[in-house]
C-alpha cells in the first residue's frame, strides 16, 4: 500500500513541497512548482493503507487518532499543501476524481434531511457543551461568517458589522416590524434586531441547547416581550412576517429540500416583505461534501453552487432583489476562530479530550483553507415578492450602515 500512496502523492503534488516520514522512519519528498511546504509523519502501516484507499476520510481520522502528526508545523500547514493541490488535481489523480464523483452521486441520499433527521443532525454539532463555543467565537456567539469592511477588524467588530450589514438589507428602518429568524443559534441576531432596531422577532432552532441559551439571554436582557424562541422546524412555521432572515442555516437544509425551504420563505413572507439568506456556497459548480466533514462535523450538510439555489428560488415565486458574494470574509473569520481555539486549547481539552481537540483543529483549518485555496465563498441573497419592496439602487445599504455606525460610535 505504500507504493500506492506514493504514486498518489507523486501525482497530487504539483505545487509546493510535502515531506513524508513513513512508519519505518524512511523519508520521501514530493515536490512541484514553488509553493507551500509541510512535513508529516505516518506512524503505522494500517494508516498508510487507509490513506491509499480512502484519503478523503482517512486523513482526518488519522490526525484525530494521532496516527499522523505534522512535523515542524501544524495540521494547517499539511492541509494547505494538500488542499491547494486537490483543487487542481482532477485530471492528474483519477482516484480523487472518482471519490468526488461518488460523493456527488450520493448527495440526495445523505442530504435527505426530513424534520426528524434534521433535528438529529443539528444536535450532533450544536448541542455540544455551550462553553466550547464561548471559547473561540465572539462575545455574541455568532457562528457564521463575519463582515470585514476594512479587513483588519477584530472578530467582535466583524460580527457586529455583519449584523448591521444584514439589518440594512432587511430594511429595518422603523420599529415594530415582525421578523422570523430561521436557525437562530444562541439568539444573537434576533436579540440585536429587537434591541437595536425595534423589531419583534421569532427565532427558531432545532437545538435544545441553543434554545435554552437564547431564552435565558432574552430574559436577562429584558427582551422576552419582543423576542420569542421556539424549537420548531422551518417547514412547520404557519405565520407571516414582514421580514425573514436566515444566517448560516441553509447549509443544513440539504439539496432535496431546497424547494420546500424557499416555498416556506414565500409562504411566510408578507406580500411587501423582504427576506435575506446568508449561506456558504461554492464557485466551481455542484459537488459533494467531504465525507469526513459529513461524518464528524456537519452530518447532512452541503454548501451549494449558486446554480443549485436559483432554480428553487425561481419556482417559489420569490424575486431576487439583491445578491452579494463575500469572498474571503469567512477565511478571515475562521482564522480568528482557529487562533482563539488554539489559545484556549487546554481548557477545551479539559471539557472533552485530546481527540476532540484534534478533530476541531482539523475542521477549522480545513474550513479556512476551503475559502483561501479552494472554491468556497459566502453569498447573501435578498428576496421579495415585489420588485418595489426595496429601493432602486444599493445606496440605501451603505447609507443605513454608516448612519447606524455613527449612532453607536
């Protein structure tokens, strides 16, 4: 199997240099054009075999289990060179092309997220110990892409800017508007819209841990009369709202459910209302979710190509009134999270264990690199029933943000 993995790496590495220390202590160097450098040690022959047969799953599992370790660097360094080359490797490495094709074919089955499966998937990741997220997220626990107008914001500044940017696109220009927050997380967005913009918000989630935290926050801030949090699937909502916002939740909907999702938005949005969906997407067209990510981090999750999103929107009867691509904003966000996780690693290991820490390190490093060297991005699509629901030009977004920023300075 070493011969097989050696051939795979020889074909894969066209840019940069990867050094591999094999279980017997011997070394191999895989070198292409100038680029990133990394070294890793493989500690047993069983891991060599798994990497040769199923690299997409085996690499993450081997790092979690301590069966591979970075040498003179981090797992981010190792993933950097591997992921940068995978992005351009389809014509060089038939195995990787076949693995990607199988992942794509399996999408309808693994993403069949009915209400019961959706709740189980959400619990897998979001019902972890709440203290974990407080140790690497911002103060408001925004577990989605921040917004970096300057580029050098702190994570707290970037998340405040993100919420302001979304509020501008929702045209929260007067108090009393009703808002549905689909996938409300720990309540930060809903509480901000109620406290700072006078909205009356209903936040929905499938995470019992997040629900309890959000309700406690609303009570502590004296906002329980303006914000209600419910444990309910989006498909079960039976009321209409002036505004609908969904941040970082669409990635959990699953391809077979895109039409019900946008049909729900159309049904629940008032005739003159505005909706905003903020989600991870991909530039390069339809693909599949990493099998490791689907097993250990986000079961049932998928980041779609825009070509997969606009068909269901069109069939729902909603009009796309604005579209924005946030390219490297999530890479910056994840870099903040990765560094904060590292700074609090000992505390997190005490909450869980070393294997959990390595799992999260692999996830955060891989996610950051998906935005820097691969095809991931974030899109914000604004939707309405009527074209006149929003102003003719986008100036209102910048004007709103600047006005609010001056008020809070």
